[in-house]
């Protein structure tokens, strides 16, 4: 009788332990956090995929593009202080360069040769700020000639006014060339507070109503693109 009780007791204990293990396994499976997490991730990824599909491909490329390296800021060439004066500009050596320099020098000549030295530097800042921006071409020539040949699409009016670009004022072109050289070599851009747009005081374009104005130099108002998720 004593032996039977002992075996019965052992059997009940064994069955109890086994049942407990099974119960534990069932509970663990029912409350497995990875299962809930997988379902939640699937739901979130589906929502993200749906949201991304509504974004235009060109805008998506802009948002995901790595930042472009900014040209290094330093004093002009030999380390002379910049005073934005005709006298200071005359002290610089005659400038030369490749295609990028030529595009910037010509843009300054046709867009701003009647401006002060400071005003021409400001226009150069706008062009180089665009080069640094993911919203525009990544070369000076690309920025200057963007939209050329398409009606109402050119960014700089002289490239699509229907007139041949002829340089008649040699001295003015040489000044623009020196400014272009100084800016490409890394003159700090401190005049326009990051402006990417400008227009003369004689016009009032619609876009200027929503762009923050950063400064006015000579006959030009300068603007920075508004901060928003837009291609403008």
C-alpha cells in the first residue's frame, strides 16, 4: 500500500510538472512580443510605402540626396582683407580660369556689371548658393544656364533674351572676372544670408511674396527660399 501511494504520488507530480511546462509554453507563445512587433512593423511599413508613393520622384530624390559639400570659406587668395571697393578689386591680379570661372564671370557681366562691387559679389553669392543647394544643378555653368532655350523657364534673363552675348566693356568684364575668381577660390559669403534668388527693384515677381527677403543691395532685392517641403 505504501509503495503504491509513492508511485501514484510520483506520477501525479510528474504529470503536474509536464502540464505546467506545456501551460508555460502555451502562455509564452500567446504573449510572444515578436509576433505583435512583426504585425505592427508590417502595418507601419505599409503606411510609409503608401505615403512615399504620393511624393513626386524628383522631390523624393531631393529629400534623400546627401548634402553637398560647401566651398571652403576663407579670405581671398593671398589672405588680403575684403573691402568690396574698386580700389581693393584693382589690387587683385588679373583673373582667369576654366569653364566654371567663365560662366560666373559672364553672368556677373550681363546680370550685374552696372552694380557696385558689393552688388556684384552678392549676385555671385546667389549663384554659388544655388550650386550648394540640392534644388539646383551642382555646377556654376549648370546653374547659370538652367532653363535656357525654354520659354519663361530660364533662371537668368540674359541667357534667353534672344540676343547674342557680346562683351563690349572689357574693363567691366575684367572686374567681373576678378570677382568670379575670388568667389570660386572661397571668399566668404556674408552679404546675402544664404539668398538663392534676387530681382531688380523695377519688377515685382509673384514668387517674391512668399520668399523671405534677406537684404537689398543696389538695385537688387535678395531672397532666401522658404523652408518647406516643396520643390520651389
